[in-house]
């Protein structure tokens, strides 16, 4: 409203100046807030008796200014909900010769590939991004995206596999069954992606992003629930790699956005002889 009143005042001022100066420029432009006021001198015929008055008259046009898009935009508090799994490339015959796999009781059997069997429908990935920023590179079609947040993996085992940390980290098949057996792994992560937005002026266009993420291990624990022991939480790094480097991607179609990630380094350290590579896929709740 304030801009409209200012524009109206300027119109009066321009009109009075036009009356006093008929030999000035044919058109003037004044910018007020989000509006452009264009003053243009009328071009009329000089054959009639009103030619003098017509030559000294002006017409005005008010247009709304097009806002210039910011080259940097920020999106706060983004959430991902998806599924998590692992690509297992472990040579279990070789791994059983190391110290990471233990058999505490012969009846429980050695740790093998079946010990790592997941409940796929309950193995989840939840990410909370504190922020993501997008920097314009080429006409808002090509952009650089980056952010900071927490990646949280929940691997639900359908087995008696257990993680321990004393005196050195190891895994074993427990002697009891569990109603819930979950491995939780958390990373503080920085994603960096190149974004292509085919319709930068529309929220219904197609976009895709691809890049890398770099995560640092901040928390890991094995949560188990059983009738014999109740609820237990065993915390430790369990000889996991402190860094996670992953290939990441994002696909957007209108307001719907899908994401995916695949770890390029294995979850466990080389000393464990276990080669498992986590990957995720899910839905991203984001403005862009």
C-alpha cells in the first residue's frame, strides 16, 4: 500500500512537471518499490484546433517490476524417509579366520552370511538436514547444492547377531532370540550435488541432482529386546569406519522428490574382514 501511495504522488508530480515543460524528453521512467511508472508524451495530429494542447499532454503506464531471483536460496529443516539395506561382498570363509567373528558357544554356530539377514521392510533410513543451499551457476538451470545434517540408519536383523565392544569389538550369534534386534548408525554429513532444474520458474518442473556426501560417524549402538533380558543398548563403534563417502542422487517431479545414496567405502574397518556397503532410497520432503 505504501508503494501505491508514493506512486500516486509521483504521478501528480510528473503531471505538473509535464505541464510546465513541454519541450522535455518524450518519455521518462520512475521506479517506486515494485512498480515502474512510465511517462510518455502523446503523439497526435497537429491539424485540429486542439493540436497545441495534445502536443503538451502525457500518458502514464504503471507496471509491476519483475523481482530479480536471488542467486543463493536456503531451505531449512529437510527430512528424508526411506529404506536402508547393504550390499554384502564379504568372503565369510576368510572373515571367520579373523578375530572379529567369535563363537561363544558351539551350539550357537559361527557367524556367517545368514547371521546378517535383515528384515527389509523394517530397515529404515531417516535423515534430518539442518539446511540446504542452492547457488545459481547458469540461469538457475544449473545449480550447486550443498547442506549439513544427520543421516540415521536402522538395520533390523532377523537373527541373533550381536555386537560387543569389550575387550575388542566383535560380533557373535547369541544364545537367545530377540523380538527386536537393531543396529543404529549415525553420521554428521555434508552433501554436495550438481543440480539441473529444467523449469526454474515453475514448481512443477523436472529436476535431478547428483554428487557426493561426506559423513563422520557420531553414534552407533546395538539395541535388543528379549524376554530373557528385557531391553538392552550396547554402544560402541564396533570397528566401523569413522568416515562414510557415498554417491548420492535426487530426482524431482513437481513437489515429489526421491533420493538415494550408495556408500563407496564399507561400513566396517578392514581389520574386520567384513565388506558391507550400505545404500538407501526414499522420499525427500523439501521445497526444492
